[in-house]
């Protein structure tokens, strides 16, 4: 099983969820208004308060076949809007 972590601008959440649904993901977890620091910029407290610059974090657990469909669907969104996507192995307890 794979774990996919997506972090991107919260404004693009609907488009990203549409892409995930089109890939027929079994489910996902969404955390809104995620802030932090990346290599290119720091999100200030003002940005946290206004929501400007806030990110969303989506986690998906799926099989490799589904991950391949997800990659195809989300690459254009990440290229256009920005964001990061990482996948790793996930082992249930």
C-alpha cells in the first residue's frame, strides 16, 4: 500500500479533490489551513489569520495502480498552481 501526501494552495482544493475522485481513490483525509515554512517563503501570522497563502494537506492511502492514475491527474494541477506531492510505503499495524 502507498501513502500520498499532497500540500498545495487551499484555493485549489476543489480542483485537487475532483482529480482524486476521477482517479477513483478509495478515500482521503483533508486538513485545511495548513501553514508552515518551505524553501521559497515563510507563511507569516498575518497570512494565517487572513487565509491568504494557507495550504491544504491531503493524505491518500491506496494501491500502486490507483497511485498511477492519481499521478496522471494531479501533475497538471501541481505544475500550474504549485504544491508538492510525495508518496511512500504504508504498512498497516
